[in-house]
């Protein structure tokens, strides 16, 4: 289980919420609560993402009001054996797709501090190259 907002696995199982941000926790195959813009950026790259150990899945969403546009959710199946090198490539790839950091965190790929560290290292490397 991971936090649905920040991606942390530090869950208070008594209350089933994140110990870092207090948001609800969910199973890995539960819908990722990202914006429609992020979903639209990810779908065209499903094949590339699968080579990095991530499978995109459409998922029906139950809502009080039927909204045909918002009726499809996005669920990710992340390989359990996602090593740090593959995670780094994946996070950098998502950043190149111009997916904001908070949206990357909502994909629940790894601990928030690991994602932030990768993005910070990438930015520092870009600054050093200039």
C-alpha cells in the first residue's frame, strides 16, 4: 500500500492513512489520481513505459454522476523488481514528458524522497552542463 497523494509507503494501518501527509492509502493497482493532462501525456508512451517496468491499465471509475469523459481511470502495474537504475530512467523519462513532480509522486513509483532526489540530481546535472 502507498499514499494516494505523495506515494509514501509509511502508512498508519490503524487509520489507513499516510504518516507523512495524512492522505488516504491505496493498493498498488488502485487508480492513480492524476490529472487528465497527465493521463493524456502517458497513454501515447505506454510501450516505452512498459520497457521500464510500468504497465498502464484503463480502469472503470465509479462516480455518483455518469461522466463519459471522466469514466476512465489510470492504474499502473509497476514491476516489483524496479531497481534504482530503472527507477531513475523512468522518473527522468516522465520529467521529459513535462509531467510535474507532484503528479509523478501520485503515480506511487517509489518513496517521495527517492523521486525528489532523482529529480534534484537531474536538475543539478543539467545546471553543471551549462
